[in-house]
C-alpha cells in the first residue's frame, strides 16, 4: 500500500449541507471535510480542494469537465471526490479513463453536521479505497466498494445498488 | 470488487468503551459496532460476532489463537476485526498467513460513543479495505491503509506510523 | 419547587426538522422531543403531545387558538411548548392570560438532529423554567428566560432580544 | 426575570471527563462548559470560572469552603456550579445561607463529550433556574428542579430523588 498523498476534491452535495435559520432553509456551506478528517485523526498526507458547492442535480457537463481536468492535472494519483448522491454515477462516467489515477467518489445521505450521518464512514471508505484499489473510478456508499461504472442510485430506497 | 459478505469480529478496546456512572469509570460495553453500521446505512451483507470484550493490553496468546481460529473457520473471506490499539500490531502478526482471507484490523483512539471519535471513519476504512485489498493482514488507522506487518503504534504521539 | 407533571406540546419548527434525501429537502418530522428527554435521563413525570408539525411561519390564528385550548383544558399546570422561532412571540401573545398555568415556549436555531444544536439546552431551560417561574408565559432562548410578552426575535442576528 | 450576568463555577466531575488514549483512562480535562454555551448560542452575559478539576468524591471541606467564598465574593447574584454528582448534595449543604444569591448545582451522568449526554440539558436547566428561582440553593438533574437541601442521589438507580 502506498503512503502517497491524497487529493480530496469537494463539489458540494448533501454531505456539506448546513441549516441557515435566517433563510429557514438548508444550503451547501463551507465544506466540513477538513473537520471530518481532523476528528478522524488523519495523519496521512492529504490536500483538500473546494472546487464547487453545488447540489449534484445542478451539475452540468462543464462542471464535470472541470472536475476531470482538475484531477488529470493534479500531482496526486489517489483522489477522493465528495459529491451529491443524485448524479454521482454520471460524474463517475465522466471521470472514467483518467490514466494513472485511482478516483473514489463518495457523499452522504444525511448531512455530515447531523449527529447520525453516514458521512464519516463513507469518507473513511473512500480514503481506504483510493489507497487499496487499482486505477479506475470507484464509488463507496452503503458499505460497498462499487465499480463506478456498474452502480446506480435507487432514489426511492435511498441507497446505491449494483447495475 | 466483490459483494461477498463481511465478517466483523469485535474484541473490545477503546472503540467500545462506555461510561458507567455508578462505578465512576469506563468499561468496555456491549459493542457499538452494529449501531455504527446502521448509522452508516450499510446495506452490504455483513455479520457481527462479539468474540470478546477486552482491553488490548489484556489479550494473551490464547485470545489471539481464538481470533485466528474464528476467522480461519468462518465462511467469509473478507474480515474486519475491531480491536484495542495498544496491541493491535501483535494481533496482526498472529493473523498473518491465513490463506484466502483479507483481514483488516481497526479500532479508535476515542470511544465511538464520543461526539468526536475516529471510530466511524476507521470502521469505514476497514470495510472498504477488506473489499479492495488483496489477501493478507491490514490495519486502517489515522487515514492510512497499513500493511499489518509493517506498522507500529507511537503511543506518545497517539498515532500509527510505518515501521 | 413542585414535582407536578409537565405537559410538552410540540408544534413543529426547526427543532424537529429532519433531512429527506429522496426529496433533497428538509421537512418537519416525527418529533425528536421524546428522544431528547430520554438522552437527558429525565425521570420527572411528563407527557408529550404532538399537536402539529408546522413551520412557525405557517401557523395561523386557528392553530394558536388550538394550542391555547389544549393547554387550558390539560390537567397539567406546568407546560412546555416547542415551536418554530419566527413567530414564537406571536404565539406567546396568544397564550397570555391562561389562568393557573406556567407556559414556557422554546425552539431551536439549529435542528435537534444536528450534532451542534441548541435544542437540548433550550429544552432543559424550558423544563426548569416551567417549574421555577410563576404563572405566565415565558420564552427560553439564547440562555435567557424572557418574559414572553417582552421579547422579539432579531432575525438577521439570529437571536432573541428584549423588547 | 432578570438579565443580570451569570457566574458559572466549574469544579470538575463526570461532565468534564475526557478520554486519554495514552493513559487508557478517563480524566477530568479542560472544562467543556464554554463549548456547551457556544453550541447553545447563549447571548446572555456570563463568566466561566474554572475553580478546580476534581471528581466529587475527592472534594473536601476546604474545597467546599473555597467554592462558597468564591460565590460570596463574586459580583454576580446568579450562579451555576458544575459539579460531580456523587457529593453534589454535600456541596449544596455547604452553600446554604449565602445571602442574596441564587445558586444552582448541576452535573452529568454521562460526560458532555459523549454524543448521548445529559450535560447540555442539565446546564440549560441550571441557566434557567438561576434566573427564575428565588434566592437559595437548587439542583437541576433528571429533569427536576430540586430544593438543594431536600434531594439525594440514588447511586444504584443513577438518578436524583427527593429526600
């Protein structure tokens, strides 16, 4: 296993949703990823890049091209992408074929700021997967390491399933 | 990546420490692992086996032999072992050479019942690692997937480092 | 101080907001008040009555009349009302003059399901206030026991202030 | 109700217990009270005085005399004392008769750093009680405002009950 540095690209999604009382609504806020990694006492070298703050339903082809280009040009070969769950598999498709990169997408079904969230577990999965898995695109949700091109979200059931 | 079932063997350690007011002290309690997996919305097939409830400083060779035998005879090939951190690497040595098994040890530096614990992240890492890594013994702590035979705990610094 | 039973009337508001992934939005869910009281290890006699699940901006005069009638006809003389913060002071006005009742309104600026919420603290204040304060209407928010008729919410600042 | 400033005296106890991995044990740490008040979004004027860090079983008459003198000489008339639960009622006796002071003792049966703790609720009760109750000594635990001289801890049951 490598100790090579990990790049964490944040794009928004439920995992980063905060509640704004003055608006009586939730919005994607400053990423909580740094705090999750601090709580997890991560000493592995990493770099967090807050690329965008969007609901994944708002992401378009241009956004996906930007994510791909960012990863392609980064020095790190191990990459975690935090992402909204609704179009996570679309982004996985857009990231296929990045040579020399192990890319893992993850997100959360409940905001990380909730007391009961899947965020820390999923992020932990992604950290391990990008170190242990071969080159390619992976998704770590619901306790499974999915091939990023062979998975879909079952929105009604609120979980990811093999395709 | 496989969707084959995961065996989770709990042995005690800080991760499962609860506070008992009537005793004014902490003791290892009923394992919280099931609850962590529920919070993480894990739908991947798994089985939890509460094998012992010990501080890892109390584990002896007989305990380690029991853990090894339990894994060797289990039908699952993907195994997570939750364990106290102080002698985690000793147990890793004892589990080396189990044929056909990917075994991942993890624990926590702060009890899982704390609001700020590394437990969920570490357990997520172990879940991903036992699916993505080849046969062998691994340790997932501090954000790194360590070769279980090439790592030690730096007790003063409160972290695992390569050996 | 009395040990007489406390009636807790829940009406909705931010305190009970849950996140629904399938809708990508937050809605008021089954009240979390019972769970907050269990976590607080409350052994004082109480009864929870889930009267409505509304954002306080949606409450109308009919709703307020119902809350008042419910309290007036309840056997308990000590009453806690959980409520959205935006129109909490309007409801306080509507509850003025209930003879023989100590009524305390509280809510939260962040949902109780968040790891960092003011919910438990505010509910604790309300529990103590309804036991210690004389007949009348009180609001317990931001660490202060306010006279319910002499307070307003400063929405921009996100806090309650004397009027 | 007054908006006069509140003095919070911390003396240690379970509420402030932290886990120290390097020692494999829990000890009373830097007080978490400031953080609880920040999370509760308290804007009421207050001052925190960390007087000692002791298990309440270790407190002696000299400690209790110091607590009493500190409160007697403080400019604030509204006082909250955080305290271990085992001898909380002994300290209440020692604080009886402080003229012009409303003193409220509280603590927690589970450390405030736990995800599921009664700490925030109990501290909220104390904040409200010291504003709403008349001069005297009170204890806010288990959802009840107790007369500080008419209560005992039932250690086996893990709760406070009237005496």
